[in-house]
C-alpha cells in the first residue's frame, strides 16, 4: 500500500486541523460530565485530561495530533458519514472518550508507567488508590452518559460499548499475561497472539467509536459493523505505530522516556517479529533480552538487533496493511464527501506519525 507522500509535518498539520474541528464539539460536554463527579475524582479526571495541574489549577495545554481527541472525532465523523448531524452522537463521543481515559489511568497503574503526555501519570501524581477511584469514576460516568443517549440507536450503541468493555479487559489480561512468558522457546509469545491482544486492547475501542457514531447517527447495525471493522483495523495500526514509537520515538513527542518499552521488557510487535525471524541477529537479540536492559549501551544494541532482524520493517508493514484494510472498509462503505475525506486523513495519520 502506498501512503500519502506528504511530509510527516504536513500530515500532522492536516490531522491536527481535523481533530480540532471534529473533537472540539465534544469538549464542553465532556467537561460538563466530569463536573458531575465527586470533587476529588473530578479533580483527578481533569488532571488526566490535561485541563488542570495536580492541585486542580486550570492549565492551558494544547492538543497535539498524537491521538488525543481521536475517539470523539471518530464518533462524530461516523455519525456525519451516516447522514446525520454530528451532534446526534455527542453523548456517544463523550462516553467513548471517558472509557479511553479510564483505560489509560488503570493501564498506567498496571504497567507502572510514571509519565503520560509529558507529565506524571495520574497514579504518580495522586497515588495508586486515588487513581483507581478516578478510573472507576470515569468508567461509571461513561456508562451513565451513553445510557442517556437519545434516538432509536441508543440501545444498540450501549450493547456495543458493553461488549467492548469486556473485550478491553480480555486484551489487558492477555497483555499482562505476556509479561510472565519467555522471549524465546516454545512458550514465547507469537506475533499472531500479540496481534489478537492488540486488536482487543486498542482496536476494539476505535471500532466501538465508529460503530457508536454510526448507530447514534441512524445507521443500520450492518453499516455499523462495517464501520467497526474500519475502526478496529485503524486501532491495530495505531497500536503497532505506538510500539514503534515506544522503541524509536522522540521523548519530546511521546512524552515518555526514550526506549521506554525496551527498558521495561515489554513485549511489543517489533521485538516479537524480530525474534521470530530466525536469523543470527534474532538469536543475538534473544540472548540480549535474557537480562534486563538498563544502560544506554544495552538499549542501543537491542534497537540495532531488532532492526537488523527486520522487526522494525515488519511492524511498519503490518501498520500499513492495517491502514489499508481500514481505508478499504471506509471506501466499501460507500462514504463520500467531507466527512469521509476527514476520516481518511485521520486514518492515515495513525501510521504516518511514526514515519
């Protein structure tokens, strides 16, 4: 598949403009929903969204084109692509973004990640117990918000969200289980297992966003299924691209330490693909991963071996293939006009941000 030939900077500018235009309508409704929470979890939720510092003081944080706002934009775009006003799916946009925020708060606790979007993660800023409470509050608020959605598609949208929550838990459980499995040998995590996990953990929520937008916009369940396929493939491309950034990304862009995934020994697509290559570089990589990677010299050697064994190339190819399937699903749906064009811009940027 051939990607858009524009530069990463141009792609980011286009994606940022689309995100701003389509995610912005959900902003006031999202803030209003969070303000209904108890003041303590509400303050932590505001911190998690970047609206306030750890003491609750308002801050002015620009939204970069890093995926923030992607899910509400996807909900509203899919409602518009279904032929309805974007506002018809506003409750869905808020609910999906609340679920995403909940998942990040809890994931950071489980993964021990101390940084999120260039500052301390919620648990690091407020403590583990309070962060768990904040995540629980966000999840409960998401369900309550979507339950109030108007229109004939609201019940089907709630069913989608409920099924997605179960799938998210399944994906996270698999991700944690992978940590206890070896890098090499008969019990090693395979690329196929990883892809299934990533589709559940990341792809499912983008698929849900697309389907919920379609349903609240009056689309049929069959049309919602096709839009969900687009979102799931886009989500998988997003996760694989995150894996690339987790090894080779610039900390100034990612908001996390350089090679953060390698430092933690996290099993990600580029590493697993490299290990399965069966080449001398793959065998040396397996030997290198037998001990924790701590120093910069160890990390640099591991990065070089992953690349030499083809892990970086295979990850890029998989992200590109998933993007191609997402775009194919969008075109097969027959969506056209400005909403479809904006959807294509967002889908492409999920991969192009790592070029």
